[in-house]
C-alpha cells in the first residue's frame, strides 16, 4: 500500500531571494520609522523644555544655593516664567544661579523686582519673583540681582532657643522665692490691711502708731477749723455788723469826702487869688521897667547938671556946697 510524502517540494532560488529582499526593505523602513520617532520625541522634548523659545538671561546671586537645582522653575504669582539652566560658583565664593526667562514673560520682571529662594518644612526649594511696581522699567537682559533666602528650617533652632528662654523665665518667675511670689504675698498682706480699720492709713504710714497719729492730727485739725469758723462769724459781725468797723469806716469816708470838697473849694479860691497876684505882678514889672527908663533919663540929666556945675566952679569958684541930691 503506497503512502503520500508530506514534505513540500523545494522552493526555487528566485522566490527565496525575493522574500529576503522584502524582509530587508521592511527592516529598513522600521528602522527609519523608529529613528524618525526618536528624533520627533527628542524635538518635542526640546520644544517642551523651551529649547527653541527666545529667552533672556537672569543671574541670581546668593550666599548658599542649597536646594536650587538645574531645571527648577522661576515662578511669578505661581506661574513658571523661567528655568534654571546652570549653577556656578563665583570668584567671591557666592553662588550664581543662571536663569533663562522667556521673552514673552519677561515683561513681568522689573528693575525693582525681588527674588527669593525659599525652603519650606515640606517639599523642595522654590525660586520666586515678586514685582511691586509694574510701571518700573523692565529688567534688562543679563541683569544680576540678589536672591534672598528664606529657610524655615533654619529658624527652628532659634524658635526652640527662644521658647526655652521663655520657659526658663517663667520658671524663674514662679519659683518659691521669686520676686513675683514675694510681690504677690506683699500684695495679699496689703489687701488684708486695707480691709481692716484705718487700713489705708496703715498701708500708707507702714504701722498702726503713725496711723493713729494721723487720725489724732485730723481730729485736732477739725476742732481747729470749727473754732476758726466761730472766729470768722464773730469777725464778720464785728466788721460787717450794724455797729461794726465797716460802718464807722463808711462814716469816716463820708467825712473825708466832705473835707475834700471843702479843700477843693478853698483851693479854687486860692487859685483865683494867685491869678490876681499874677496880674498885679505883671503890672508891677511894667511899672518897674518904666521907672528904670525914667531913672536912666534922670541920671543922664544929673550928669549933665553936674558937668555944668563943675564947669562953673572951675571958672568962678564959689564957697558954697554944690552937691546935688536926688530925692
């Protein structure tokens, strides 16, 4: 019984070569596709990272760049506007953080902008920009600005030390022999004294004896004031009463007023007499002036007569008295 052979007939050489060529073409196409995919992915990543975006450089100077990393964002109001490209150490020992800021977002940065590198208790560091006056001139390309550090974790030791100091002060204040406890005890004693009889005076004077002295002095002062009130009433009666000093004084004043009126009348009469005497004196002065002129004329005439008599005696001497006497 004959059986069929399952083995296929051998493939011709031309068909095998054609199949190999097709496989090579497919492999080349696959490799080209994979290469294009890789190039596209790389270009997309570069585009997503802003490699083809126009940027301007910003240099931030800080004493310590701990927490800063290449690729971290520079945020403004929570939106990323730049990215750290490089961190380097300057010659003066400070860290330089080079940030590329997109041109389209650079208008948010002004010459008065402030930059901070903040470290929180949770999460990484954050590089932030703050602009208070958007009307200031824009920040130029390649500007160098300081970056202020704000590390909360660095403040924890200071807070712990401050809290410890506060606790120690509270412990010192509330100690057994502390000044506050002594003051409270003294205040309690003072309040007890105030609640007792003559408590305020006892607190002010410091002891009961001096407080009693003050009370005695006040009683004596009150008695003295009462006596002074009586003396004042008597003095009012003696001075302002019907038969008091003020009545006599008023009568005396009235008498003085009458005497002054009489003296004024007398002075007016004396004034009239003085005016008349002044007129008489003026007339006397005028008469005296006339008598002086008359006397001068008489003396002139007498000199002439005396000269004539002397001339006669010189020529005819006589033995009689030639003296002339004026009345």
